[in-house]
C-alpha cells in the first residue's frame, strides 16, 4: 500500500447523495473515500496529537480534538453543549459570549431521527442534513423550530421522556434501522406532550416555539457493502495501525473487516492514510 495523505485527522465531510459521498480529511487532503470501498486501507497513527483549535501539541485529546487549556476555555466545550437546557448565557457567565451569539442564539430545529431506533435531537438549520448523517440516521424529520439552543434543549427534555435521545452506536453499525413512520410518531408525541409544549410557548412566546406540521421525511442511504456480525471498536490509543478491507462508511465510522473506528473521536491525531 502507498501513503496517500499524512497529517491530523478531521471529522469526515459528507455530501448528500444516493449513497452519501464521504471525504476523509487528513491534513490538507480530502480523499474521496467511497472510491476505496471493498479495498484494503490502513490508518497509521504517528504518535502525535495537536489541538484542533490552537495547534498546541497535547498528550491527550479532550472533547474530540482539543488540548486541555482550550477544553477549559472554549464555550463549545462547555457542558451546556451536551445539555443545552443548562445554557448560562443569560446569567452572564458564558465563556465566549460572541461565539454564543453566532452559534447558540440562533434558530435551532428539534428533530426526530431513525438511527438505531427513533431518537430526538437538536441542531442548527445550517447543520441539516450533516447532523443526521453524522448520527448514521436513515430517516430524519424536523418537528420544531425555536429561537435559541436553550429552548431546543427544553423541548428535547420533554420529548426524551418518550423516545431516546442517544444513538446506540453498536446497533447502528450492525444493520439498517427498521423503517418507521416519523410523521405518525410526531403526531402522537404532540398529543402526549401538548400541555408541556403549550407551557414552553407561554414562557417564550408563540413566535419563539413553532411546532411543525407535515414536514417531509429525509431518507438517507449510506455506502455499506456489508455489516459486521460483531462490532469491534479499533482505537489508536491501543494500536498504532488500523488496517483492513473497507466494508462501509456510516455516521463518522469506517467499517473494516477487522473492526470499526470512529474518525471523529480521533480528531487531531496525526496519521498516514494508506491504500
């Protein structure tokens, strides 16, 4: 095999298509990854990690690619990103108010997706359908539009009492999710959560909390030749060389005949890509 790219790993880029077209970003190179399906490929970890924000060399990656000082300083690494209902922007304690203005104080969508089963999630409009692709969803549909990330978090908390809010990644990588009627599920959730949604609208205003009707379901198809019988996670912290025949790409995972590797988890790890 020949080395085709060398440098820090970045989250894979993806283009909506049938199937989705993936590009593996290594350093300044973006490799058209679908072209390597069915072929032997390898990623060789070079023993170096550099922070994806400041470029500092770090012994350990925090929150998918950051050094510890950036992890503690940046708003995008704060706990409210994972739990947006805990947003403290209005308390005046946000780590980066200007960043929050452009990322959190913007319109967000609450959505239902089918990845390892039905789940609820939130995203900015600019991240549709990227967010759904990254989660390995085969179906997705926006159900609410709100004015801030915090409001989306409040709505998500209500809905996740009835459906999951996480993807079971092993199940997602073992097979296609069974198709479901997201429109019907949303109709049932609207009825079950009507009083709580009405309270949200009373708290923030009808202009801020919009429940969406009859949105089209987006169908997503991933480039997968074969699903594994058993999901074995490969890890650069335990092995320097990850190699095998590329059987598929789903979410942010490469599916090899030797196991699967989460590319996003190893953002900022310096590697060689060989094929």
